[in-house]
């Protein structure tokens, strides 16, 4: 056989090949392209938005003009989309659901208006225009829009510091409409600029605590109507309210108000108990408030109990919503304070409504667009402020009734609004003799749903910091004011975010037996440490001025501790290499780089070397820009295993 026919073979050293592969993979990390700058990110975001709009326009190119216009309108008014598939069966279900929630809405709206320190008709007005606007623009199928207890308490608790509603009810009402306008503008801005994440700063735990505290305060405020107290404090903290009740007890009071209110409160709670036990009787708790109003009004009218000291609602103005555009006070000296009030109310109202909407959307299996919800609620309150309405949002109690009654679409809100319009036109005079104690009992009956002790206990078991935010909001509302409770909850939530994001967390890693996986040795005690090597992972997502020094000190402490635990006479226990796993690290600043340089100097002085593993894009870019990669001799690796297996010159 000729030599030319013999294939020559090359013997490859597997060790050299492994080192070559490791070096190449290391260069992948070190020689990564520069990450996009802030300008590139902003330009890319704009281009992405433009391209999406261009794609949408391209899909409509060549289509008839009416079809293009209809597609545009469907994006603004979802009713045009689901209205195309509306059926008689759906209408029958929506009609029943709408009539059911109307029976709950009418007495609740009157009660919530008195809680907001407005005349009763303004609660009914708020149950007419807002549901109609939301039915056109909203994306939730089950949510019922109107006045709610928390917002009805929040508005007067802040606005009455500007104008006393008892001394100047007209001026107070004007400020309420102005605050409603600001709330709507903020909600619309949140939706248009996709700022929905701002609502999430009110964490679930904070909302649980806030709702619980607000429910107690609302309940204490209703003692005025339940006992028939004429002189009552305007403050919302528990100490002022209880002091006012105590002072009123020393003056003559009429027990008829208390007996009447408590009797119907027991009746409403009993029907709710029956409705929970038997789901087919869901209509009983829904209509019990209206039945209570009708029966109590009839009793007072027949017995003329109003002449015996029973407080009654008296005149309720009927008719359609009057215009309130000329009552908006944009040139008022209080406009700055009203804007702040509007922002706070907007966030609280959005939080409640979006939470309610998402809960029922998940049960029905469809997606709820949070930004569209915010935009629609913004339009609801902007138009509402022009039509004598105060801040409206999604009501949890009425939404539950709407869902239970079998609603199919937002047409149930339209039915409810039409029913309220009929009530305003025809039945307001019949409510003249309605006792205020009944309105207090209706509000009190709705409060147990706002206090969730089981959820608070679950928060305590899961996360103590979350529970701190919960009780901070609860006691802040209870002993200070509604806004103080919210500020305390947000402050605690912010503190938690800061502690999590910059906390000086590190983990000592070991290799799981039979694998190339490195895990925390405390979580996995079977993980084996590598002789002569300390592997530390930074748990924080940021290495910055706030945590850089503490992380450096903790790393040095780990090294000293591990050397102290080993036998110093055994050369395998002498630490030669410190591997820093930065896979969790997404950002680093100059203080963080300085701390790494100091760590490297400390290690070199004691005969140790430093290696960096799996740095993120922005991190390796900054380490290269400051020549830190050269300072540590280019010891940058893709994985911990490669850093250990690489033959370093110790």
C-alpha cells in the first residue's frame, strides 16, 4: 500500500482541547458587544410602538373607509366588538342581573353619598352616568361601577380640611367635583402612558390592612345615623369618633333610631347568611337593602315616627343628572391640594377596581387589559365630574351580586343605570320618610366583606414584612387618618423593595453529588465544597453604593471562616481561589467596582486569586471599561465548573 493511500492521524491532547474550549467560552463573555445605551432603548421603544401601529395600519390598507373607522372605534369602544355577538339569551341574563344589582345600588348609593357628606341624590347620580360610560369603554364583563364605601370616606376625610361641608355645603360640593376631575385625569394618564405599575405600589398586604382600617372607621362613622346623634365629629380617627360618641351619650338621645336601624341590620345580615348557605337564594341579600328601605319608610310614614325623634332623609332631588361644569374650581386657591387628593383617590379607586376586575376575569377565563381599564375609568370620572357625580369605581359587593346573578356582558350596567334613572324620575318623593338609621345599617352590613382576618393571618405566616405593611396601613387609618394609613403602607412597601433590591445577600456554593450544578450549601447540605476554592454567589440584583461594602466584608468573612474550619496543616484546606458568581447581578456602579477592586487587593495580599463567573451584559461592559478584567488577569468564565477546572497558575 502506498504511503499516499495511508491517512495520517493526529493525536489530540484532551486536556489541551478542554483548556482551548474553556478559553474560547471565556472570550464569549469578555468580548460581548456593547450593551444598548439608554438612548438606544428609548429609540427602540418608540420604533416598536411605531412598527406596531404601522403593522395595524398595513393590515387595514386597501380596506373600505367604513371598515377602517369601525376598527378604530372598536379599539376605543369594546361594546362595538362584543355587541356584534349579542343574543337574546345574553340580554335576558343581563336584564335579570341589572335589575338585581339596581335593588342593591339604589339604597347603597344614597348611603354612600351621606358618607361622602353630599346630598343623597349625588350618590344616585354617580350610579347613572359612570356605569353608562363604562359600559361603552370598559373591558370587564362583570364589574359594577358606582360609588363605593372607601372612596366615599376618603374624599371627605381630606376635602373637609379645606372647606367644612356643614358650614359651606355648596363650596364643599364644588371641591368634590374638582377632585373627581383630577382623579379622572390621573387615571386617564395612567392608562395612556402605560403607567399601571404605579398602582402596584399599593401592595396586596397594604390594601388588606387599609380596607380593614377603613371598614372600622366607616362603621364608627355610621354610629351617628344609627343612634340619631346630631352633633358628630368630622375627624376620621377612632379616638375622635369614640370621644364624640361618648360625649353624645351624656345628652338625651332617641332609642327609636337605634331600634329601627338594628332591627333591619339583623334582617340584612340574616338574608346574607341564607344566601351564602343556599346559592339559589342569592337574590335575597341583593334585594334586602331595598326591602329594608321600603319597609322602614312605610313604618315611619304610617306611624309619623319622624315627629317622635326618628331622623329621616327628607327631600331627595329627582330628575336627570344636572350639569356641573360651571362648578369645577380650577382657579380655586385649593387647586394644588385638590390635585393631590385626586391623585390619591385615583390610585385607591384604580387599585380596588382593577383588583376586582382581574379576580372575576380569571374566573371567567379571559384577559383584562389593565391600561384600558385605567383609561376607561379616567373617562368615567372626567365625564362624571361634569354631570354632578363624584369618584366612581368598581364595587366589590355589587360586582359579586352581578356575577352571581349570571351577567353576561356590561349590558347589566346599562340596565342598572336605566333603573336608577327611573328611580330618580319617579320614586324620590317616596323616599322622603326614609330613616337615616336604615342607611347606616345598609352601610354597616357591607363592611364585613372589607375586613379579611384570614387573609391577614395568611400574610403573617408568609411574609412578616408584608404583614408590617398590612398593620401599618390598618393602624395608620385607625389612629391617624386615611391618607396617613396609605402613606405608611406605601413607605413600608418601598422600604421592602429597597431592602430586597440592594440587600447584602451572598451564598456559599457547593457542587451537588454527581452533577455539575452548584447550589447554596445551607439549602442543600449534601453539596460538596471544592478544596482550595471558595465559591460565592451575590444574591442581590445590584452591586451599588448602598450594599457594596457590606458584600465585600461578607465575602472576606466567608473566606476567613472557611479557612478557620479546615486543618491548616493540610494544603488542600488553604484557599487559593475565590470564585464570584455574578449571574444574579444585573447592574453595578462605580462604588460596586471599587469594592471589587478592594476585594481583589485583599485577596492578592494573602496569596489568593479572584475569578468572575457569568457576568451579565451591562456588568461585564463596565468591568472592561474600568480595566478590572485585566486587573484580575482575565479570569472571567462562563460557568463555575469551568473556573474550577481551569489550570490557574497558583
